[in-house]
C-alpha cells in the first residue's frame, strides 16, 4: 500500500521511541560509571593509596 501526501501528514509517532530509550540508558550508564570513578577516587584519597609518579 502506498501512502499519499494527505496520509503522510496524518502520521504520528509514539511517545517513546528507540532513540529516546537508548539516550536514557546511556545517561544511566554514564552516571553509574561516574559514581564508580568518584568512589574509587575518594577511597584512594582517604586510604592514601595513590600511585607515586
């Protein structure tokens, strides 16, 4: 079935699409990775176990 111009103008997308869900998942992953890094940094500073350069 081929859609005409009038039919194409009436098309509407859903509220949640794959791009939006993917962005949310990547945002959560970023926050988790940031938490791990921050926690590791705090642990190294408090235990004075940083690498000597």
